[in-house]
C-alpha cells in the first residue's frame, strides 16, 4: 500500500531536439540576423572583458614596480561582467551603429551576457580554472536561446520565436512537461529547435485503479461524448456536467452561417472580386470554427484528465462512426440528422484531437497511457448482468436488458461497459469483451486479447 502523501513529486528534466521547418528565405534571414546579433554581443562584450583584464594586470604590475599594494586595485577592476555589460547593452541598442540589436529578443541577448559572465568566472576559478572564452565565428555553433514564458503550440508542433512568430518543427516524439528553455541553432545548413522541459515525475498511485480514478468514454453520434462517471467543466462561463453534453452545440450558429456563406458563394461569378471577398469570409469562419472545436475538446479532455488517471475509450472507432452516422440519420429522422451534423464535424476532426489531447494530458499528469478496448458489443452488452443481445438496444437513446430488465440511457450503458473493459485490461491485460471470432475459432482468449493489449501499452503498476 502506498499512501498518496508518499507519491513522488520530484521533477524530471528532459531535452528535445527537432528540425525546424523554415518556411521561406525571409524567416531564414531573420533567424540568421538574430544569431548574428547574439554573436556580435558576445564578441563585443568579450573584447571589453579582455581589455579590462589587461588593464588590471598592467596596473598591478606598475603598482608592484612601485612597491605598492595591489590588493585595493583588484576590487576596482574585477567587475561582474553580467551586471555591468547588461547596462552597456542598453546603450548599444540606442547607438545608431548598433541599433540593429533592437531586432533581437532582449532576453536572448541577456542570456549571451549571462553565459559570458559564467564562462569568464569559470576561467578565473582558482581551484578548477576552465578555458578562457574565445571569440565566436560565423557558422560555428550558431545559436540563440530564450527562457521564461515560452509559447508552444503543442497540437500543431509550432514554437513561437520572439520577434519572428510561430515556426513549425518536425515532431518526432511527444514533448512532455513545461518548457523552461529554448535554443534555436543552425548545424550543417539546417535549423533546429532544442526544448528543455521540466515536469513532475509520475504521480500514479496504485490505489487509484480500485478507487474512482478510472472512467470509460463513449464517443457517439447523438451525444459527442458520454462518460461512465460524471465530469463537469466550465464552458463559456457556465458549469456544464457530462449529462448535459448532448444539448451543447458550440458550432451550431457558426455552421448555419457557414452554410449561408457557401450558398452565396455559389451564386457569385468565379474569381470576381465579390467571389474573392466571399472566399476570405469563408476561410475566416472556417478557422473560427476550428478554434471553437479546439477549445471545446481541450475543456472536455482537461476535465477528464484532471480527475481520472485511467481513461478507456474504444479502439478504432472512426470508420464505424461515419457509417452509422448515415444509417442513424436515415432511420431516425430529422432530429438525429440535425444533431449528427454537429457531432459529425466534432468527430471528423475532433475525435483524433480528443484522443491525442487525452494521450498527452494523461501522460503528463500521471504517466498513464490511454486505454483502448475492443468496441465490439459495448452498445449491446448489459452493463449490469453482462447479457449481450441486439434487442437490448431498443433505439439510439435507450437501453433495456431483455434478461435482467436494466433500463438506462444507451450511451451511459456503453460507457460503463467501456470502463469495465478498461478495468479488466488494468487488472489482467484482457479487455473482457467476448468476441464471435474467439468463440468460433476456439482461440485461446489471451491470444485474441493480446491484439488489443498491444495497442494499450499500460505502464507497469
Ligand atoms: Zn442485464
């Protein structure tokens, strides 16, 4: 038994390096300019420090020749390069000849001076002196850094470079933790971004598997998201609980507007100025809709990952979804059709996002993996007695078990089954959902289960 107070809260530091996608020669020119400004500041400051050292040595020498005392002189010359040079930096920026330094993020220039100060004091160390810093050459270790507030667009793999803007990078792995420090560098003709992150070490508590830290999520047509346990979150100033999710349509008004704009566009002459204007309006609305969707999915996944360390969803649900959206709309008339419009758009692009956000939020908060289970029968199985029958599902919205009589919302029943399957995976590595193939082919249960479990990859508990 591990008491929650004893769960480790140590910080983990990690470095990531990705290739930057420099979009055009103008951005390339701006990056090169910032690198140049940093090199300029380093070399100019180093020259001053060296001059100061030389003056110091000269005065000490003269003082000795005159049989004086060198002690008092040392405090007069030996300056702290960082403090005094950063004051000089402000002056350089004001000077017309070096005013170009204003185009670089001042934090990056300050870091250059900090590093120089550090290098000089290490070189002067009496116990373990290091090599004296040298002048920087163009093309050798070209780089600049910043820290403090770092803007990182994790979903789109973009980093905000101060004074330039967002630049995308080739993401080869997930970035976990809070970014403390960023370095942009150029090596062999390519630009790279290095991210130094910090995050609390895994906070998973084994007791949570049995406690209420597990949840099953069903992604549906009528209701975008259903959960086995109530979640609640703030959305547009209102507190929303998971059982209200079906009445929320953050995109309704905008989608109606979009349909109208697209109708108008069709009436205009192609490539006319009015047609172009309409095109711009439409693309602006598209990005607005994308932002709303992004925000909504963020709110829901944050609410889930705040309270639950073990989240189970159905694997590979997307292809099924689009099919059943059509079928459902045809069968159940207008209401479903209207709703499925919104949910389809949330799901079309939102489901992948939903999954992706959950994966990294769980990893970040607890070090757990999102659990995926076999979607077979989650909607037909009774969450109470386990009886599986197509007749259990009276219609899209309600579930009534023909064996035990359990009656409840169909989405809730499905999400309870998903949760149970997830807990089974946690307990023994099998998702607990029976399968026709399993029965007819008489496979060993573990063999079949392993195909799902391989998708799950749970961390050792
Ligand atoms: Zn039942």
